[in-house]
């Protein structure tokens, strides 16, 4: 059972940050890292491969009922909602889009908050809609740690601003400080 879970939500403008983060984490990073990013529904290949080029961590798109393990970065599959179940497993769904998105950051974060409670770390990055703000609020309500990318540092500030309108996060940080924060969790 992982003792922490990091969930990152992002959309337009967040790929570069996620790529930089993955290239900066050690191969033995002890925690599972879940990335839920909006992406093209019909682009089923290439995303994991592109992120894997500079990452020392194993990067996978989980299958339904896969166990969540430390030392792995999990990327939400295109056109699937990715949920966290009790028993530390993934569940995938093709139910209706939420906030015009599938995968929905809110769904991933809300289910992670239910399972990991105060052991969840939620992060919202650059993006063009409000997805993720309710999920971050749930992580916050369950006493998890919340981080929002500083809107002034975001390529598209809609998503961080929506999160800030919904909750008072533990931290508002620029991309470099978010990367350093996560990197230092393994120290």
C-alpha cells in the first residue's frame, strides 16, 4: 500500500511541465504519480512514448483493475475516465464527459481523495477549463495536500484560477517550485 499518492491534473500548457517533472524524478521515486491530462480522444498512442524519452520512472497507461504501485507514473488513457478504487486499483470508464473532458481530472482527484484521504497530494497545472477544481476541493476537505500552479506562471490560467476560486490551497507555486517540491518528497 503506497503511503502517499500524487495526482497531477492539467490541460493546455501543462505537457511541458509534466515532461520536465518526469525527467527530474529519480528512478526509485517511492510514490505513485498519477497524471490526468486532457488530450485528443482519438490519439491512442505516442503520449506515453514521448514522456518516456526523458523519464527515469516507468510510465504506463493503466488497465482496468491494475494495482497502484510506487515508482510508477500513471497516465490517464485517452478517452477514459480514470478512477481510484479501494484496494488501490484503477477503474476505467467511458461514462459521459465531465467539463467536456474524458478523462476528467475531477473524477480522478475525487476518487483518489476517497481512498487516500490525507495521504493524497493534488496538483493543478495550466489548463483552459474548470476541470479539477472540485477534485482539488475534495482532496483539501479530506486533509490532503493541495498545490495550484501560480496563474501568472501558467500558459493558460483558467484552470489554476478556477481552483483558486474554489479553495485556498496549501501552496501556490510556479512550475519550478512544483517540480522541486515533488522531487524533494523522495528525500
